[in-house]
C-alpha cells in the first residue's frame, strides 16, 4: 500500500508537470513531489536528503521574506519534476525491450580501444532516452564482469567510459534536463543554435578521453551470441529521432516551453508504445514509480532552491546591471568552473543552472546569449562526469564498488581540467564575437 501510494503521487506530479500552465497546478505538483519524497525518506541517500532539507529551509525563508516567491518556485519545481519523471517513465518502458538488451550486451566486446569507444559512444547515445537508466544498464554489465573476472584495467576503463559517455549527455542531448533548463531560462536562445556548438564539443571531450585511460592487454573480449545487429540499432535510433521530432514540433509549431515539449514528447512515445504492444496481443502495465524519491528530491529540491535564490538576487539587483564590455566574456569563462566547483562541494547542477540562467540570463547581452548557454551546458556536463557527488558516479559506485571519488574525480581529473579550459575559451570567444 505504501509503494502504491508513492507511485500514485509520482504520477500525480507528472500530470501536474504536464498541466503546469493551469492555475494552481504548480503548487499541487510541488505538494505531490514533497509527499513522495517524505514517504521514501528512509530509503533515500544522503545527498538527496540534504538537498531536500535545504529546499525546506528555502521555503521557510521565502515565507518570512516574500510568500509570493513560493508560487514561481513551486511551478519551476513541478515542471522539472515532470520532465525527469517523463524521462524515467520512458526509461522504464524501454529498459524492457529486447533491442536494448542486445545493444548493451554488444557494447562490452572487442579489442580494448574499440571496446572503450563502443561503451563511451554507446552510453552517450543510450543516455538520450534513458537518462540515468543508461548508467544502470551498461554499468551492470561491467559489474557482472567484475564479479566473474575480478578487478582489471578493462573494468576500470569500462567504468571511465560509462561515466564519460553519460557525462556528456547534459552537453548535447536534446532531452536532457540541462538543455531544457538552459533553453527555458534563456528564451532568446534556439535549440539548434545551442546544439550546433555543444555537439562538436561533446564529441571532442569523448575523443579526448582516449588519452586518459589505462593500458590494457591486447586480448579481445568474446563477441556475445545475442549481439545487436543493424536492425536493433535502427529501431532504437528511430525512437530517439521520433522523440526529438516531437520536441521540435511541440516547441516550434505549438510554442510550448522546451521542458514541457520534452515531457510531452517522451509521454507520447510511451503511450504509442503501449498502444502497439496492446495491438500485438500484450497487456502493458503501468510501471511502478515508487522508487523515484532520490530523483524527485534532487531535481525538485534543487529547482526550488535555485528559483528562490534567483528571485531574491534579481530583486536586489533591480534589473539594472552595467558592466564593462570585457566583463561578459570573463563571466562566460567562469561559468563552467562554477558548475564544476559547485559539483565538488555537492551542489546539484540544477541549482547552478537556475542561478546562472535566472540571474545572468536576465542581464546578459541579447545577441551573445549563445556564449552563456554553451557555458552552462558544458559546465553541467563536465561536472556530471568529473565530480564524485554526481548521481551517475554514485550509481556506478554501487554497481562496481569503485569509489566515486576515484572513478569520477581522480581518474578523469586531467580530462575535466582540459575540458574546462576549452569550454571557457569557447564561451568567451562566442560572447566576444556575438556581443
């Protein structure tokens, strides 16, 4: 009964996220998210608990300072919670597919260099519709390899590949919460404009990862019998393409916000999948959403905190900021480092994204908004694979036993620093060029 009630609350929060444009839907969705987190409190990890406690303190602060701040923060919390719930629902449905099982099994085979490439780029692709589910799916294969053959350079490199592959998804994935939040907070920035710069940078980061991995014996891993063929990849790629087309239609044709467009596109694919399954003689069941308290606490709590802080700071600024011309490229260069340092301190990127987009986005030179947008998504992605408190690092720690501090920070520190320097240079150049 407890699990059923928690699952119902999650679906209620998802529905509120879809209907967040209606009066009162934002507050109801935030209430559903809060109740779901409270019910799952005992099974939650420490970081989500801390985030949600701080969100509670932010609520108390807003009540004392200006209760009008709460409505906007609650709506932002509901929208982002709806987005992550829609992606998690899609992940739950796709994880059952035979195609995904074949794809994930075929990634961890071949010669060392080819295996690292397939795991890295494969995880990056699978992360588009599965989000954190990609880490669980591919990471479980590495965990099984450790259980059977023990710790090795191959399993350590596999762990690096999964973390880095998923870590770049906030930079380039059109369905990621980072891209959705950035485009929502920077309305003058187009998705195609942002991704045209972010995608090449993400590919460059993945390729640079080859320089920071361990040497492995030249032995070739056996090719699995149930290996994915072109048909499996084509069907899976078709699902990703359909979701992206749906996002484009909802956001450009119907003028919906990017976050809501992603939510509706993911849900449309889920419903279509259920209908096709029903016509094929199966009886699809609604996935259990009782175990999403950690995700709701992190996403919802961070969104609420960021909104309150942004509103307070903007109120103090009064909307008028006059900075010298050289200050804007300097700020653009500092944003990725801000994400990374905040991640090292355990601050979720949603908080930094809300602050950067909400505060800087309101005063940033309109023509140069691409520089700020790129700085946000690149910093978000580098923090995702290079800091030990990121959710994907904690998932891999639980699966493989490798400490998140080692797998994310120590093993990828030089890659993170190099990527940060490059991201700062690109963000500055874009700001100077477009301003």
